[in-house]
C-alpha cells in the first residue's frame, strides 16, 4: 500500500511539473469566451489546493520517517495515503477541466482470457457504444446534477458541523487541551468543507460547459442521422447490394438447373423436385445474409455487423416457438401435408382447386375462369383437402347463365367472385348478392335446361272425352304453337296429362321441357302454355267452367229471395 501511494504520488508530481503549464494554456485558449475567466479561476484554485496538499504530504512523510514502528506510524501512513488519494483526485479534475476529456478513455488495456460469451459481446459492443455515445449528453447532465446535489448536501453537513464546533469553542469553561482538540477538529472540518466547495464548483463548471455545448433536439437528431449515413450509409448500401447479389445468384443457379432438365427437376410434382425447390429457397435467404455479413466484415463496420447479428439472434429466438408451424409449412411445400395440389378445398363456403403450393398458394375455381386467389401457406397448412369427385360442380352456375333463385327471381349471372355475385333481371335491373347469400338461395341453373308447367281445367260436360281425345288434341295444338314460338330444337318434350277431377272442372297439367338456350323466356313460356290451352278450347268448343259454390240447407228451403205461400 505504501509503495503504491508513493509511486502514484511520484507520477502525479512529475505530470504536474512537466505538463501543468502546457496543459492550462491550450484549455484557456480553447474555452469559449463566456466561460474562460471562470474556468481559469477554478483551475488556479485547484492548483493551489494541490500545492497545499503536496506540502502536507511532504510533512507527513517526514513525520513517518521520524516515528517509531507502531500504531502512531500506521496512523500517519493512513493519513499520508488519504492525502495522496486527494492529490490524485485533484490531478484528475485538473485534466478534465483543462482538456475536456477523460484520461481513462485513452489508457492502455490489459490482456484478457478467451471467453466465448465475451467474444459474442464484443461483436455487438460497437453497436452498444454507438447508442451510448448518442445518449452521452443527457446521461452526463444527469450525473453532474446528481453530483452537485450530493455535494450541496455534504456542504450543508460540513457547515453545521463547523457551527457546532465553533459554538463549543465559544464556551469559556473549556480547558486548554480541550480547546486545542476542538481547534484541530475545526481545522479538519474546515478543510473538508473547502474540498467539498471545490468539488461543487468543479461540478457546476462542468455542468455549465455541458449545457453551453448542448444542441437543440432537432439539431441533435439531424446530426446523428447525418453522421450515421455519412459513416455507415456506404457500408449499408454495399451490404444490401451483396445480399441482393447472393440471393439472385442462387436463383440463377436454380433457373439454369431447371432449364437444363436436371434430374432433380425432371418431374415437377415429384418429391425430389419439391425438396430441391424448398432447399434452394432456404439457401437463397442464407446466401443473402451471409453475403451481407461478409461485406460488413470486409469494410470493418462492426456497428452494422453487430446490429445484423442482433437481428438474426432475435429472429432465431422468436422462431424457436414457431418451429412446429415451420415444419407444417415445409410438409405442405413438399405436398405431404393435409392440403395437396389438384385437390378440392373449401374456404368460407366456396370450393377451390389447389393449383400450386408455394409460400403463397395459388387457388382457382373452374366455374370462375381467369380468377386466381393467392392464399398464405400458413393458413392453408391448417386445412384439409380431398380429391374431387367426377363431374362434381365447383359452383352452381357460370357467367352468362340464367338462374332461378329461391325467392322466385329469374336473372342472368354477369359477375362471379369470391365476394359478390351480380345478376341482371329481365328488363335490365342489376342486383348484387354476397356470394354466401347467393348460395343460400339455392340457385337453380336454367341454362342447363328447365321445365315449364301449367294447369288447365275444362267443364264436366266433356267428361267422356277427358281421358283420351282431349289430352291428345290439347297436346297437338300446344306443340304446334310452341314450335312456332321457340323452334323445334328448343323444345325437348311436351306432355299433357289428366291431373285431377276438381270440384268445378276436370284439370289437366301441361309439362314442357325446354333447352337452356331459351332460359331467358322462362316466365313468358309458362304464360304461353296457358294462352295456347285457351286457344285449343276455342278451336274445339271446350267450355272453361267458372268456379262454383254448392250450398246445402234444410229440406223445403227454397233459393234466396223465394216467396212462401
């Protein structure tokens, strides 16, 4: 301990004698005009305190040399060590005030043992240092304010102590030895108070210097951004270009192998081709990251390299919990999952055909030609598909088909999409349905053929001919008129059958099957059947009865209005 303090003091003395004058002059010259007088006054005060402490230290050394080994000498040695530490503190404060820099920032470092964790920390240390320098100004201000507050508290404590000692010294009843002891205590506390005041002044000067050098927030942010792009912008662009080059290089190799007909790409849907495709996807991303890291390592930009490593570590840590999801997506890409290419899958009530499995799966519907839907593989991998059945419909209708909806609407479909279905009714009225609402109406496709029906009744006076002659004659007349109206190709079949013996008439049902080409005339053809039946009655003299009501009453009751005798 003794040797260490002596060596430290010798170094400080040499530093003070050799560099004191040379240091003070540049500091005063470099200081702003507003603070130069106060700075020089503080430096001179510190120099005076250091000179006094050196003299005190020399006196203590002489006392140590004269003292005999024992408790007294040890006490003197401890006092000398304390004075040496105070001299070292003053010397450091002088260097900070004179140079505006911390001497420890340029001190040599020692050798360290190899530690893997420490090496990883060193990789990201430049990035941390960059953020630390960016926040150095506010942290320094806060530290100085805290130091000033503590020194003020200590100054108050020292002041109260001196007042108490002075009050005791004012007591005339003190003996000479007691007064001498209290005077020593007073001198010690006075010296401490002077040191505290000196430290408080140093901290106050440093805080004023820091506040005068402080820039507005907007200007500070602009300087940080400008410095970053000036120092790191070129390296960032270089790393980005290297990453793009690495990514495109792997893609180019894949395209060359695919064009050359390599056996791995011989069968597009084979497991080997899919595995190679997935491996090249992964390798292209890895090549891009590796190329960016090599570029940053080559230019020696450890800040951006550390930032990239932190991002990779964060992504790796976040992906740890998502590993099962990645495995499911890999199985889907290999066509080994619950959803497979060429099969049928239902999403939001609409069937789709899985055309291609990739990171964005491609879905299509044969009933919606030209429509392609891209769906995230993450969602697709959670579903289940099945092989389609032969002649299984993908949608109740296609564009330009005529449909009969559950609410009785007859309309032509003009637009089909996963979200809406637009139809136009006869007369030009356009109506839009949500696709699920449209499907809920159970649309019947008239464009694939339909049947028109009509019910017709004749009077009971023709009961004798109701089974044979009348249905045949009625059919012949309606058939001839339908051919004239829609053409022979549009009429597939026509039937007239006895339906029932009604209360007022003998009813016949007319069943006409038409081709989908005349689906637009679905409503009018039903009316035509009634009109043609009336024409047949007029041509053959068949009577169309009115609806009759039979009233049953007591015997002897006459019709309404009859007069009894």
